[in-house]
């Protein structure tokens, strides 16, 4: 298990991570969400031993990254988004072989593993082509294979599907889910929240380096105070219809195109449409939108820290 | 040791693919050293006609010996400057993001920087070294005490050069602004280490500056062994000084790596470029 307790990281006067408690167990994909600059990458780099915390403790499988960095490095790997982080003039196979040497993976294990990883990321046919001939997506897929070359217990994924085509991103999600099923501990940051909802059993939300909330995606939505939104499109928005809708709930919003919108707890769709019809309105459409994880993240980020605490 | 050997192999392949795999690299491996050797030779050759030169610098009075002197200088410079180039190439790993990956791995940092320098050195100097040996044999200018001195010459170039490369890599890795070393160690190193001129011809302050460059000590040993026929016993002082200097360079590299990595983990500057 990866565990951070009261983790804090300062860069000069800027506090990038503030008192963060985090747990990444084996056999689960754990999400780490936040807006840009929230401290996600800093946290991941601390866990990867690339940064040292200012205070607080970190444990990776019972090892201390400050005192036992080499032992920690053997058990983890980091995959970041983008096509950098591979050698352009080497082939895909050579890149994986090179990193396998750095991780001291025995030759008899490395050879089949390289072939297996190239196959896994769909690069078997391009294995002996120089990376400079790869498309951006191919280079990114190679970077993913590189992150698995030491068969890490813990995988830190920092925007791993950034820039990938949808089918490849989907395949990667399958790989990540399979890794967790095989007992790996995965920490994932992503701006694709559908990806997080699909993969993560537990999600931490941070903002300005502070812990804002945690739980399953559904629990986060509930904690955020976001509600489902009812959108009723009417053929003609007369003053009488509008007045009736506003009388029904002062929070009603009138969107362009004569759409009456209302967000709130409980099921208000039936009552709102009845009110509009009784006021002489003719319905053109009805939509009920459940709050998404994105709505929850934005709402949590907008809330003052004191409220969240 | 097994892991270290694997890192050496890996770095050699990386160097080959990144730099030395192209046929055009022969220009920097052979053509450029030959041109600079020719330039030095034809610049200094008129000295042979200077009255009294045989007393002040006997070697300059004999064009073949002068050429041998300059060839040993060019050979030594090729060894050491290839490591300056290699360290400069290492700095590009910041831009590609691979520098962080090296430090993400459990590989010993000193082994990585030594292996990187060694890989560059071997692949860069073999052609000119072969050419130089062929030249010495053809012109019959070498005066060697015994055949074992060729091994001493090789080690006197290799060991300090690798230690030098490790130090440069360590410095250039941890400061993205250290690329100025590349300029500083080009012509000034050529000048101060006595590549073209004997160090006794240089002013005292420049001799002092040159004495901290391992190339200076290497050239003293190489020329003593190849041109003056001195044996190990006669060169013992110079060899010991070279060994001490190499050890100091390696220890400084270890310290630079430790301090640099600690600073990088504190500031996060390893990923900046």
C-alpha cells in the first residue's frame, strides 16, 4: 500500500501540496483529481521519488522513499502523458530493452516481456521501427509499455491517455483495469473524468494542494451538493408560462431557445412540466441530466475550504 | 557488477543510435581531428627554421617529431573533447524528458554517467586512434621502452578521460545552464593542456590552470612513453598524479551527483528545460 500522512511540499514560498493524506492499496485504481495546478503531478513525483516532501511521511509498500529510494524505485513506475520520455532514434524494442537494463530485469525475463508489452500496446508490427517514425499516439503507447517494463507493484499514471485516439485510450483503460485485477496498485490522474468514473473505485479530489474530498465517484457527486438538472423545452415561452415556472421555483433559469432549467434535489421533472402545461405551454422536449463527476469536481473546487472541512 | 555491465551495454547502444550510428559522424571522428592536426603542423613547422630552436625546443627542429608531438596532442584532445561533447548531448535528455526517467530508475547514478561517457569515448576515438597508431608505425617516430607501454598509454588516456566525462556529465545534468562549459572546454582546453605547444612555452598562470585538467597529465605520460621512450618507473610520478587526479574527479562527480539529485528532489528542476 502507498500511504502519505500529512504530506506537504513547498517550492520556495509556494505550497504545492498541503497536509495530504492519501492511500493507494494494491488491487485497486485510485483516482487523484483536481484542476490544473492542484498539486497532482507534484504528489505523484513525490511518490515516484523524483521529489522529496518538505514534511510528512510517505510509505510505498512499507518502504520509505527518502531512506530507501532505490528499493522504492524497483517497485514503482511512472507513466506521464505526451509522446516525450522515449528515445526517438532508438526503435520501440530498443527503448524497452534499454529501460529493462536500467531496471536490471534479467535477460530471460526481459525478452519475452518486451514482446508482450509491444503486443499489449499494439506496437508489435512497429517494434523495430525508430520512434522518430512513430505517430504521437504510437510514441505515447510506447511510453506506457516503458512504464510496465519492470513489472511494478505500483503504477503512477499522470494523464496517461493525453493525446491518444479514442480506441487506443479505451484499450489502455482495459489494461489499467486488468493491472488492478492482477493486484497492482494504480494511482491515476486524468482530465477525462469519464475515464476516472469508469476505472477508479476511490477518488481523491485536491485543490490548491489541499484535500477537498474523497470517496467513490457517486459519493463525490453526493458530497458536492450537485443535483440533477431538468430541462423543459417549450414551443413558445409566453410571459404566463415563464411566470408560472418562476412561481414554481425561484431558482428556475431560462436558457436560450425557450428552455426552462431547474436543478435541485428530488424528482421535480413531473411537477415542473405539469405547471408549464397548466400555464398553457406546449412541450417540445424534456431532458433530465444527472450530475457528473465533472460537476462535482467544479463544485468542490469552488467551495471554501472551511465548508469542505 | 552485473547490473553495471548491463548499464554500460545499454548506454553504448543509446550513444550509438543517438550520435554515432550516422556515417557522417566520421567528420567529427577523423576529418576534423586531421584538419586541426594539419593546421597545427603547418602553423608550427616554420619554427624549424628559427635559429637556435634546437636548443630551446629540440623537438620543433625535427618536422617528423613535431608531427608526432602534435598527433599525440590531437589524440589526447579527441579523447577528452569527445566527453565534453557527450556531456553536452546528455543535457538534451532534459528536453526529451528522459533525464527524469534515468532518475526514476534504480540504476546507480555514477554508473550511468560513467557508462554514458565510456560509451561515447570508445565510439568516438577508435577511428582517430587507429589512424594515429598507423601513422606512428608508418613514420617510425615512436620510441617505446617496451610494448607494455602501449597499454600504459591507453590507460593514461582512458581512465582520466572517463573520470573527466563522469564529472562533466554530473555538472551538466544538474544545471541546465552549465552548457557554457562546452565553449569553455573547447579552445581553452586545447591551449592550456599543451595540445599544440609544450607547457613550458606557456605563461605561469596558464600552466597552473592547465595543471588541473587531466588532459595535461595524460599528454605528459603519452608523450613521455611514445616520444621519449620513458618506462613506467620514469613516469611513476606522473602516473601517480594522474591516478590521484582521476580519483579526485570521480569523487567530485559522486559529490556533484548526490548534491545535484538532492537539490533536484527539493526544487523539481530536473524536469525543467
